[in-house]
RNA sequence: GGGCGGUUAGCUCAGUUGGCUAGAGCGUCUGGUUUACACCCAGAAGGUCAUUGGUUCGACCCCAAUACCGCCCACCA
């Protein structure tokens, strides 16, 4: 039974996946004699849906994984999910908000139960969606950041850092999100430009400018530039400033960071609510007064404004300043507002007691010395222990690490790993469980990235020295989006080098963002998003995978649109149908060799040609994959299948010298090369055309085992050129494509045998009835005339059909073009520098080309004479 | 303010050690039921490779500057 005419992806994919998984093909065998290939899957958040970013990640990683598995490497792709502290908690808070509830209404325990339920549900969804993408990851090793073992790892690392005094608790200025009621790390703060007002008002003897007048109620200093003559007299003084009945006391300090040209040149310093001011305060020993609390309300310090929101206080205070006649002017001002990366609420910098990781303390044993986390994180890239692809991200990474401040790791949200610290009065103990009665645990949880920073090794059983950890760590490649380089990649490097003394991975491959056809970011609000699952349902996973991989280069964004996916669906169908054709011919002759792949029984020149081209393709694809050039590898095999195997070899096979064994042998190799890219359709076809073993665990082709014959390539190329010429001549002369023509070809001596051997292909593919092939011969009247490079002449006798004026002008045009080419090439060849400096093979090629063009020109000119 | 990326056919993009007369898919046009595939086949039209200068025997590719588009970091109150 022939297979159906069109490939219906949805009918096969789930079954095939199930077969792979049931057969255990995703689980590697540990072999101490072999070097493993390992990827830790970046864990999707346990919050819901697979999006195109995940799809890209899965497609690329699955290509790497399948390629290495076929190469015979013990290959581990470890999947999992991330509890995603703030993100997940926010999601659930939104859900209960619909019932008019807050997490505080439910209480910690009850709320966490709800989040847990939600996350478990999402995990199921995500797991199935990862399977839909065809990801061949080892589900037997699936992990979740809140698993028992991973929590153990978190506690162990915290304890060790605490003992190394790398972790400290202290009052520091932090980024506070009033809506999340939590701190955020510096890189978890986004920025948004807004139209704000810059207020200038009288402030004792100064006029100061600020966009946040309400914070001035918490000022403890005024800073001026040391060179600023206007204010020199005040420096060092302490003075009281009155706003009506409200008084503040400020110290006047000089600091060169103050720009005398901005505003009035005098800066009101609010150490508790600005990072920059906080640093000034540290430097000049300035008092810190908190005027905004953790709910975003004014504190008692603000006097009559106490209890008001920041916004209210601003409006009211501005009004009061105006009433008092203190307001000097208001200017429109572009302010770069800090907002929360999870809920877009405006961030309040404030002072809070939090846990920090010291990134500058040299406590880490690394390459025979003691170094800071920061220093090691820089060293691993500088020394090449870790390679970032593309390497332009090195600079971005260095810049971030170099400017890294101590990392605030405590969060006031509930969903996450609890900080393993207990208090009893003034006493403090680090312990996973209560050290005894009356001890109270720190209410805070860890920054999500603290636990995901351990992902490559916590998932392998660390802190136990498990067989998995010893064998599979460090991992080979970390593949992820460039938008996550700071959040995650940098954190993994910091945490892993500290905890294990190893790098987490040897290479980092960064992919770009998926954008729509106009190049804008896809988002729910814009409605321009493409749901990968819809596309899978419509076009099949294989097509979706190709559309995300081909045309994408590392670190660069890709645009995705439905027509593109449809195009790759067509490719998948093309493959299906070429296999269908093989099955039709092989069914009769039962000639499929299931036993000895890579046996290439060549008979004809065309056979030698396709095998040689297969050799080149296997080589190109393999080398591209080794260099992480996935798009290029995909394009190469795409073109080989469609343009050469189908359009030429298959067509040539519809003839007397059909060679079914070879057709199948080549197809088997094509299926292998394509399998990492489009695993489903290739596995399906392998059932019919393969060896009986599953394709997923077949051996990757070795091009050195495939014969290569340059002469066969040259011979077929010249035949193809002749066929192209005849076909285009027909179109130009508007000859009915169905009509058979006669042809006379003068080949010269070199190609006489080639043309004679291949005459049946010429006849068939160029639709030639009577074909005369000779080395030379007389000019033919009333015929279309074409000359191939090298002087091979083709006559198509068309008595009464040829328009001689047209033929004349066509010949003239071609003569002109050929002359131009000869002149350009001649110029190149008569340039001494070229002969001297260009590689010999380039010079040789040019010499050869000019000779061929000259031969062609002679023929064309003779023809012109004849036409006149 | 600092840094990065992009600019190649109507659209989306390839073009990795600088060397054939710059390519593909989609779209357009002309034709086409040939031993698979109309999700197909054959052919055609369409490009001063953003601009200017430099290096080189030779530049889409390297360097410098400019313009426009996009992104990241910093945060001058």
C-alpha cells in the first residue's frame, strides 16, 4: 500500500513521541569511556503556557541533542520547571483578586496551598507542550526547583556562604516594589520613560530642583559641587530648613558627583530613597531618615503628610509650597521611572534589613588562589573556560559583572525557598529545621534566581557526589535567550563556580527573540502573538521547528509569520512525497536494503553524481552543526533534498537506468541528516525505508565513508547547464513547453562522451525528440542557437517558428554580455598584484573561465555572421 | 551618557577565514494533469548589497565617519 498523498503531521506525532519515550531512547547510558553531551533545559516557569521563546529553545536544543545522540555520545537533556517565585505568586494573586481576596486574607499556609496547586497544574500543561515540540529530553530525570533535593542544594549553598561570611544581613538601600511587597535585585528593575515635572523651590538659602518633592521631607543633606562658588560659604554647615511648619535639618556637603549645571546646582540628599543619595550619605556620613514606608505610604517623619500615599503627598506638598510662595518654577521633564519587571509598579528605593551576597570578598578557591565571586565570573570567560556564542555578548557580560553590587537575595514573597535562618531573641542560627522550641524562622524567601542559579548541578543530585553529578557535570552547552543572560546565565556562573569549583557549562549559545513580521515584539495586548501550539496543530511540529531555526542566527532576533511556517510544511510534504515515490517503485522490485546502509551501488554517472553530492552535503551539514550554525545546516540539507535529489536525481530516475537501491540508500542518509531538525516525519518514513532500528538512535552518517567523484559532478553539471539553456530558450521564444523539439549539439572533444552517455536524460528533461550529438559540425539554418560556457553549441531547428530579428538581438545581447565578462576578467588577470597575491586556485579558475568565455564568444560571433 | 545589533530583490532573510557574472523562500508574471508531490513542475522579471571615504591586486564582507531603525546598560537630583 502506498502511503497517503499528503503528510498529516497530527496523525503521527503523538504516537511517535510515545514510542521513543516508551523505548527509553531519551535516557542515556553512562559509559565512562565516552565523553557525554549534556544540556540542562532552561526550566520554563510553572505558570502556564509554552510560548515561541520556549519553542525556539526546545527546537535548537533538540537539534543539538539528537545530533549528539546519533553521533553516539551518551546524551543527557535534563528537563524541568521553575517555581518562579514572584511571577507565580503574582499570577495566583491575580486569580484570587477576582474573588476579592488578597494573600493576607488567606494567610501564608492557605495561600501557598493554592499556589502549589496552580503550579502543579501548570507543570502538567508545560510537560505536555514540551512533548508536543518533540523534545527528546530525559523525563526520568525531570526536576523542579522546589524538589526536596534542590531545596537541599539551596540550603547547603546558603550555609556554606554564610560560614564563609559571603552572606550577610544588613540595612541597605534596596529596590522595593510596594505592590509585590518585596525587594527586587538591581536587574529585576525595568525602566520606563514618562513625562514628569521638575519642581524648583526655595530650600533655605538654596533653590533645589526635584521631580519628587515629597521625598524632600526626608532630606538630611544638601550636596553641591566643590568648585561651585555660589555655595562655597555653606559647605560644612548644618542648617534647619523650613517649609511652613515643617522643619528638616540638613548638612551641606561638597561632592564632585554633583553637576553644577543641572537644575540649580544644589542637590537635596534623600539617603533613604535614592541609590545615588544613599552612596553620598555613606561617603559623607549623613544621617538616613526613612520618609516612605514599605506600603508606599509616608512615615511619621513626614508630619502632617504621614499616612498619605506618595502621590497624595506630592500633590499636597506642591500645593503647600505654592501657598507659601516657595515654589519658583515647574518644568516639564522626561523622567526614566524605575518599575517592577513583574508587575510594572513604580519602584520605591528604601532602606531595609535584607540578606545580601558579597560579590567582592575573596573567599573562593579558584585556580590556586582566593578570589571573589566577581573575579571568578570574569575569569571563566576571559580564560575561555566558558565560550559565549556569539562572542559579542562577552562585552555585555563583562560590563554587567564589573558593575555588580552585592546581590540582595531575600524576598518578602511567600512562594519560594524559605531562608533557613532562625531567630530567638538576639540569637541567630542557620538550619533547615527549627533548632528547638521558641525559635522563629526568617519569614523571607530566596530570590528565584538563587535557586535556578544552581540548576546545572542541583538537578544532578549535588550536594551528594552522585554518579550523575560526577559524570554529567559540567554540562556541555547552555542554550537560552539573550534576554536572560544577567538573570540566569551570570547567576549560574557565580553560584556554580562557588559551590562546585567547576564551571556550569562549557559553551553558552544565545538565541534571539521571536518577533512578528513587522519586527515588533509579540504580546497579548497587541494581539500579534503566534501560539506555537496552534501552529503545530495546523502545520505540524516539524514545520514549526524549521521555521524557528532556519534563517535564525545566534544572538539575533527572528521574525515569524504564518506563511513561513506553511513554506516549511511544504518542505516536509516534499520529503514525504519523495519517499512515497520510492515506495512505489520499490514495492514492485522489493529492493529496499534494510541491512546495509552506506552501501552505495553506483552504476551510472548520475548515480556517482548524487552520491558525491551526498558526500559533500553530509560534510557541510556535519561541520555546520559542529560550529552551531543550525540555520546553515538546515538550508544545506533542504537544498540537497529539494533541488538536487528531487528535482534532478529523482527525475533522472524515471528512466531506464533507474537504481532503486541507490535511491533508497541516499534517502536513508537524507532522513538521518534531517532527523535532528524534523524528527517526526523522518522517523515515520524510517519505518518504511530504514533499517528496522529507530532513527532516533541510528548512526549519524560519516562523509568519509561516502564515495566522492569530482568528475561525475562536472559531467552532470554540464548536462544540467545544457538543459537549463534549452528550457529557457523555449520560454524566451514562447514555444509550447509540451511540444517536442529536435536538437543538434556540438560538444567539442572534451564533452562528446558525456553528452552521448547522458543523451537520454537530455531528451527526457528538455523534451527533445531527435537529438544529434557531435564534436563539431556545420551551422544550422533556421534554428535557435545557444552556446554554453566553453563553446558547446546547441541548435534547436525551428523552421518557420524562429523570429530572426529576435534571434539576432538575442545573440547580440549575449555577445555584449560575454565581452563585458571577458574584459572584466582580463583586467583582473593582467593585474600583476592579482597573479602574485591571489591563491593559485583562484587564478586558475579565472584563467579557465576566461578561456571558456572566449570559446563561447567565437561561436556566438560566427553565428552572428550567419544570421546577417 | 556608555555599549551593541541591523540596513542585501516588493516582503522575510541567507551570504563565517575578502576571490566564480550576489542567492533562497514568499509574492508577481508566463506556461504546465510528464512514474511522487498543485503543499507540485518549468521558466521569467526584479538588486549602484544605506551613504561617503579608506585599506587591498580584489570589498556585500575589513577600517573610519555619517544617516536611519531597533535593543541593552547607566540613572542628573
